[in-house]
C-alpha cells in the first residue's frame, strides 16, 4: 500500500512488523511538522518505543504489562505550535494478550472552540459513584476508577490523567492513561502507583517532546484509593475538597465525601444527609476541563443564560455556577453546585440560599489552592 500525503489531508498506512522499523520515525516527524495524521501498528519493541509520537513511557508500559509480546497501535495528528488554538491529538495503545492493555491519549489545549463539548475530551472521572483522588507529588492530576472494591467487576481498571500547564500562552497538554489489568486490584496500595507512573512518565516525555516547559512533579511513591459512595464522614471538620463548606439544617446536609486537597484539574465534594444519602454535588473544573464543561452548555437548548455566557449565575431549579480567573492565561476555572438526589428533597424544594453559600465557600477554597483570583459568585 502506497504512502499518500497532501496539505491538510490525513494519510494512513497499514504496515507489517518489519515495515514499522523503516517508516515510523519519518512518519512521526512529518506529522509534527505538517499537522497530518500518522498511524502505525506492530508488535515489536521499536513500535512501543516510538508510539504516541515518541512520547509514550515505554519502560513503564513494559513494567505494567510484563515481559510479553504486545500489539501496538499509534496515531499522531495535528500540531502544538505558537498559535492560540492547538490541534495536537495523539493516541496509542499496547495490548498484551492474557495480561491487559494500556491506552494513552495526549491532547493539546486550548482546542478550537468547535471541538469542545463533543464528548471527546477524556474526563478521567468515569463513574458517578466514586470520586477521583489527586495524584499529588507536585502533579496536577487524578486517578479514577469505576469501582475501587476488591473483587468487583471494575477492579483492575483505572484512568490516570495529568494536566501540564505550559510555560507560556495559556497552553496545556492533557495526558490520559486508561489501564486494564487482569488479576490486579486497586485495593492493593502497591498496585495503584503503577497505574499512575505511566501517565506521569509520559507527561515528562511529552513536556520535552512538544516544548511545553511545565512545572513537573516528583516520582509517585503512593496514591490514594478513589472514594466510594458509602465512604462518607461528618461535614463538620472536613479538611479536603469539602473544607469550609457549611452544613444545612433545612436541606439535611451533614455528611460529605471528599478527597485530599491538592493541585488537581478536577475536584469534587459530595454532600449528603446523616445516613449519607446524596443531597448536593460540588465540582471544580480547571484548564481544558473547564472549557469543555462550558461548551456542554452551549449545546443544550432552552437553558437560558449559561456558564458559557456569564461568569456566574443560576441554572434551572437547583444549580448555580461560579468562575475565577487563573494565572498564566489559563482558561477561567468553573465551579458548579447541583442537586444530587434525583427526585428527592433537594431537587423538589431547593434551598437556594444554602446552595449559593456552599458554592461560594467551595469555590473560594479551591481557587485559592490553585492560585486563581477570588471567584465571581451568584
């Protein structure tokens, strides 16, 4: 099959294992310089080393998947230049039969506006019942899973995301790694760091590969377990993402599920009744997550004024939003509070005064932790 190129026209080539050695490096260089698409597949070591535009942390992938032959696919599209909008979109995957797979995406931001709100941005928050935990160790990132209980169907599957704020122009790189391993359990504290190290090591290589110049973290020795829906505690005395959020007698809000306070692109505080039954959910979005969340509202007809149009306001019967300017030309942070009890009391008889107070406290604490300005609140 012949190789085809043209200005702004993707090219695709299927290759054999032997052919990978001859064309991969040239294809990657061409993709970076011209913004075209490069794709290859193979099963040898060089294919893994050169996957994701040469940014994949191949040694960490080998550590996770073991000493087995792997099927590797990779694509690189777009550029990460000096312009305001970026088009970089890189994907690769390694599959070891009988062991599992590692799937990696690297996305440049800010994207062209039309690309937000389409559901393509990896969220690293795959389920409603568990809260993602910050990676810590100086990284702006999270570890998330569908279920963190040993022996449950989601055990052994996790998503780690790292956001690199580049040194200039308000640009960033978002590295997302989905790992699925047979026979592994996230309940084991020795296992969790291995799910994260592929993301942090790939982030280091991506930072150098595309000249991001971000502030990088340190090696991850340990990471917390995502928080399950039954792991609630008294809201009074909360020290993590729910710190400073008040209780509410009318709304029966007295418990919380939270994670540690750390530099993370997504933060959640879940508020509940005395028995942990859900009442409200507070969310903080930074970087490309904030831009994507705002774009979701531009695609919802009938909402009236939305976070895509004003710094702060009210959504529907029981929801408010706030926003804050962040340093370095980064997108405005977005903070939301929403009733979280389906057809329950908080949604049927919303306590609007409490919602505004809780959102203001949550947004102020989060914005300060991220070095952002005091939020605009409703």
